[in-house]
């Protein structure tokens, strides 16, 4: 299942953070700084209107940012304009996204990342734009993978793993990242287990899919997941040609859900073991759901014949005698009972 990324972003209003102008700066500096402050305030006002006018806010913030940058080299030491610039860059990253200016938003997020290269929340917000707004998820994944080369984050790794599983269908890469998540998560959730188990099956690593499936059952998943996991483990053992373990897990599955296809496999497995009572039990389960499978009437007929119920066996063989594969054998039983 896909994970939904929720990004919470907030503006930093500049109205209350204007730095007083000192007497040492000169009239031109004072006028220019006041102009920057007024544009920043105007941007805040556009954000606070109902509904917000994000494009007008962008326009005002950009004017303020341009003016502050012009003043940066002239500012006295006590007049720290860089604080104002950082706030404006943050607001512009958010306002541009809200206005639908996604490319511009990415540029401002890059400015923020240049100052805070290990801020995971910025990568989350930038990835959200690339994935959901620009449909460039692969580019976003490339960015996250580069970050994860030197940082640990199961949140970001989950986005990468899910991309490879759901979008790229590159299950080997999905396994790699799900294993990364497993190594860095004390208690993985249900979605993790479902995705990594499925990924192992996709790459035909059935032993690992079995191992993780059994591990998943230990965390007491919902009943519907227990049922599907029992079947999944049975299928994996069957792929490994381990019929004994496949049978055990299929029986667990059939105790909770009557599946005629699986019941037929189990019926045939007990037929090979000559366990007549169980052949009849699972044959009945098949017939209750699907009366068209003539082979199951043959299997049940043989079991009943072995147990001495010749009349019931005869009735089953009459149905099975038209089966392309087992019909000739059913007829032989019928002939023996004349």
C-alpha cells in the first residue's frame, strides 16, 4: 500500500520582526530598508487575507528580498538583515508552491537546503512538489537517494522503496530499500511487511518471503491479513516444492476461508497420502463452491470406495467418467463394481 506524505508548512510573518534602524546608516539606507520592510509586511497581509492571495504575496516578498540583498553589504553589524532574508526565502518557497509556481518554489527550497543541507523536512517538502505537483517522482527519488548516502531516514527511505515497488516496478531495488528500512526500524508496521513480503515474492526469494510472513504474524495483524498470510506462506512453500509445509499452511488457511482452488490442491495432496477421510473433507469443500470440477468427484469416489461406501463412490464415478484426464480411471472403477 502506498503511504501518503503529509507536509505541514507555515509562513513566518515579518510584521513583528522588523529590526530598528540605527542613526548610523544614512537616509538612503533608511529609505531602502523601510521599503523592504513595507513590501514584506504587504506579503504577510496577502497571506492573511481570506482567501489568501499567494501570487500577490510572492510579488511583494520578492521585492522585499531584492531590496534586502542590495542592502546586505551596507548594513551595520547590529542590523542583521540575513535573518530577514532567510525568513523571506522560506516564505517564498511556500508561497510559490501555494500559488502553483512549482519551479520557482524548488529554487527557493534549494536555497534553504544550501543553508541547511541536513534538514529532512526540506527534502520531504521538495519531494512532495516533484512527485505530486510536477510528476517528476524519479527525479525526487534520485535526490532522496543522494541524501540517504550520508544520512539515515526511514521516512525518506520509505518514499524511495515505495517508488521502486509501486511506480518503477523495480522489485530488486524495492527489496534493497525495504531491507534498509527494516534495519533501521525497531517495529515495522503492517504496510512495511506487506510490501517487503510482496517484493521478495516478485524476485522469487521465497525463503525470505516466508521468513518475513511468519515475522508479520507475530505482531498480531488484522484477521484478514492473517488469512491472506497463511495462503501466501503456502504458495511460497509450494513454489519451493516443499509440499509438506505447503499443505500445513494451506490447511490453516482453509480453516478460516473456503477456497475451492486451494482445497482441490489439498484434496489431491491427501489423495497422494492415501488419507481417505481428509480427501473426502476437502473434496466436499471444493464441491460446495464449484460443482463443475469433475476431477474432485473422482478423488472423492476413490476415497469412498476405499472406505467401503461403494454406492456413494459409484455416484461420484458416474460424474467423473466424462473427465478428460480421470474419466477412463473412473470407468474402470465403475466396471469393477458391476
